[in-house]
């Protein structure tokens, strides 16, 4: 949660020729990271002083504030007004310049008296002759989403430093008391402000921001990515991370920092991974990484960003979610691309001996939310192909019970972002118990694959909408590849069988495209159901997690009560919910192959229809058996039962997206959510 961007570029040759690049880079980066949190946004730019602007709400509020300041500043300059220090203007002041940040001014800010700017230093924030800037988009934890609690936070007796923070500082209360006793004035309710003052106090003592960061991180407990700028080191951004993400982008004559590579993907494709408890000092032409004990990291891991800028833009669709749904055929083809080399399946990064994979006696899949639904789908496939028991568990539940995990357990951690804290903590716990961990992940350079023993990437491109769609398909497909890989290593399947299954898997992208091309029916259905207050979803086998996923999508973006059930479970309780007109999506398995599943589900449809349900049936092309019991039939192409999960979920994704759009909701940034959940 929270998106962080930093930039260090050349300083202007003179104050008369300022540049808007630092601000532009940070605002563009924040726009691409807004999916990580949208409770507030703010930036700090540095020239002779640190200038902070921040606003509660979405990034557009910050942009408006900056534009207002800009206009105001130009008018001020045109009128050649001589400003008095401490003067406030009639118009709402949006720039907190920090100059002469006296305690009483801070106290007024804290009391919500409005943001007071020192008119003497008021100037266009759109340009600066300094070369650095930092920015933040927030998902609130400590403190309400107000202007005051927005980041950056100032530190120091004179507001000479600014900090942005992602994570939670667990010992902030004690640190705050200590700093307050030392005369530091707190204006916000956040835990982050202690990091700002701690850093400022350390700079007072050491005179150096990097040293100050070392000393500060030694005192902080919890999770953090911190970016700091200081008035007295105007060309430098110093950052540190523990249990929170941070990557560096390497430019020509400029460098970047971000919570993930989306922050700077339009400026550079070269990036560095920053490891746990490392500190990085970035200027326009240097990047220095050290451990918190001060030792140099001579060779930080460099990687190339595969995503392009177009992938991080809407491309004519009304929302990122709509775009991401509609690019699933190509995305899945990319997941599958180049995996069979000389008839042998390949992982991306692997440090697990094949003899270890042959000896495992259990697989535990850990994940959260949509990724956990993907895990629930692939359990059916891996057990079927590899004959190993597969448990699927929500990562936060796994971590805080006492799970039976041994050296013979293979843990599969599924995470689009690679940063979900619940999953990360479960990964660490599993490794401590001696288990090997394979990460199924979309984001290169993220923490979970870095801490795992092996990684398999999705290659579906950046997923910007908060609700996961294309990553879900990528996760299922990647786990199928993993299942086939294990079957290959352990000798459960003959090479010809693997090749045949792979051939069917390779045919799925084209079938996905057919489902997408036929989406008009579902779109109309969604538009006609804007007033629905409850929708149920039923399935068996891989249709069961598909039902869960359909319900999750509808809940999270359309705010409609929705539940997914195993169809067989219905008569054990949930059927009591069925009343006249209750809409129920039913995911019907293929009538070929596992006949028993199909006929059981037909019985379940009859049971709910007899009680008044409105049945919205997703069934294979040519399945006539469903017709007498369906109020509406949505067709998907025929495929193996196991692979149907890659098709039947798509109408459900489209339904949720279209319904939320029709209701006028913000599809990409649903309330209370964030894309990357980096707190437990
Ligand atoms: C739902 C959704 C979330 C995520 C979950 C895990 O649409 O996106 O449920 O699936 O927060 O996120 P990752 O996959 O990044 O670990």
C-alpha cells in the first residue's frame, strides 16, 4: 500500500532557468502508482528549501492544488508584490513552504486552520531549479486521510527535511514521546512523522542524510520504505527499506526511486533491486547502496523492465479494468510463451534441486484474495497430474496457526504484486520451517520472488486496476505450468502426455478471445441488473473457486452483496437464501469427460430454480442439457474441465466491471481498497 516516487536529476544552471522535470516525473509516477492507495497525495521539491504540497483524496486534488499555487504565484510575480514573511493570502494557500516553520504555525496546521504559506517564498511549484523531488500516494493506516496526515511529512526544527513513508512504524509512540521531549513539534497523527523528526535530529548530529538514515533505521521497528530529502543536501534523495518495496531506476544523468517499476517505466528500462535493510543514496549521476551497518553493496542486482508505457495506459478503454480484461488473450499467451524448451518445461529462476522436488510429499499453496482463488483452482490440476496432496490456505491464516511444514513441503506463494505482506510473512515462516518456496508472481524485483527459492513470472504486464483480472488468469496458467513441471520431474506423466496437455493449454488464448468477442450479452445483462442487491454464484470442481472469484469481483467494485458457493453445499444451508427472483450465476462444467460433475450440477440448478431463483448459466457451447433450467445461457468454448476455469471466469469479470461502470462507480479504484496490500 502507498505509492512512493523519488527523482534526482540535474540542478538548473541558474535559478532563472528552472525545470519542471522533477515535479513532472514524480506526478507521472504517482499517477501510475495511485492504484496502491488514493487517500491522499503529496510531493516535496527541493531547491534552497524544501517545498511541500499535499492534499487529501485522489491525485487530482493535488494537481488542482499545484495548479492553483502556480497561478497564484504567477499573479503574485506579475503584480510585483513584495510579500511579508508569515503573511497569508485570502485565497486558500496550498503550498507549505516550510520556511520559518515556527511551532505556532505548525500548531495552526494541526488544528486544521488551513495551510499557511510564507508569501515571501511562494513561487510556482511547477518549476524548480533544484533537481530532486519525492512524492507519495497514501492508503491510510495511522491517522485519517486528511491534508495534515498526507505525506510528505516535514522533519526538523525548521522544517528542513521531508519524508515519505510506506509501511507501519510499530514503536512510533515511544519515539514520538522521546522526540517531543526534545522539542520536536508533531502536527499529524501519523507514525511516519517520527521518521521525519528522527532523521532531522540525526542530520543535526552527523551532518549527512545517509548517515542519518542508517541511525534512524536502527531505531525503527516494523515495516518501512522511506525516502528523504534535506534542504542542506539539495541534490540527493536517500531511501531505505525493510519489509516494504523499493526499486531504483537508472537513467542517463538522472535516477529514480519507486515502490515498483511502474513509477518510472516511461523514463528508463534499467533498474536495480534493493534488498531488505539496505540504504540507497541517489543523485543525478550516482546510485550508492549500503547495508544498514555501513558496508557497501558493490554489485546490486540489476534487471531490465519488460513492461512498456502503453501497458500502463488505458488505451481507449473506459477503465484499466476493462482494458486488462480485454487483453487477457494476449496476456495468457505471454505467460505460456517459450516455456517448453526441447520438450522440457522451464521455470524463470530456480534454485531447487530436482531431487528435492522428487522428495516432496505435500504442496501448500499460500495466497490472499484473488490469488488464493487461483490457488484453489490449481489444486485440482496439481493433485490430478502429480498425485501429491495440495492444501490451499489464506496466507494470513497459515502464518498464525501452527502449520505442519517440513523439508518435504513445497510451498507455492502466489502474488501478483509480490509484495502482499500477509503472503510474505507466510513465505518467511515456511522457509524458517525448512520448506522450499516457489513464487508465482507478476512483478519483477518484488520481495516475494526475491525471498523464494524459485520463481515463475506471469508476464501479463502491469495490472493497474485494483481488481485483479489478467493476473488471475496468469496465476492459474503459471501454476498449471508448475504442475506439469513437477509431473515431468517426478515422472508422473509421460512426455507425450505433457505435450498434449500443453497443446490444449496453448489453445486457450484463442478461446479467451472468443469469449471476449462475445461479451455483448453479459454487458447487457449487467446493465439491466444495476439495482441488484444480492447475487449468488455456484460451481463445482474448478467452477467452485470460479464462483468465489465472480463473487469477489462483484463485491469489490460494484459494492453488491455476493457470495460464491460449492453447488453441493447449497442444501446444507445457503439454499435458504433463495427466494423469488434471486439472481444466481451457475458455472456448469463440460458435459464431456467428467459426466458426473455435469449431471450433479444440472440437479443443483433445478433445486434453485424450483425455489424461484433466476438462473444465469455459464455453459459450454453445445451443452443442450442446461436449456430447460436456464433463464439466461452464457456460452464459452469447449475445453478440458481443468482449463474451463480460464474461460468461465471471464463473463463474471465483464459482468462486475460493466455493472460497476453502469452504476457510475470508480471501477479502477474501489473504495477502501489498495492494489498492493503491504500491511498485515
Ligand atoms: C482482488 C484482488 C486482491 C488480491 C490480493 C492479493 O481483485 O486484487 O484480492 O488478489 O490482495 O494480491 P497479490 O496477488 O498482489 O498478492
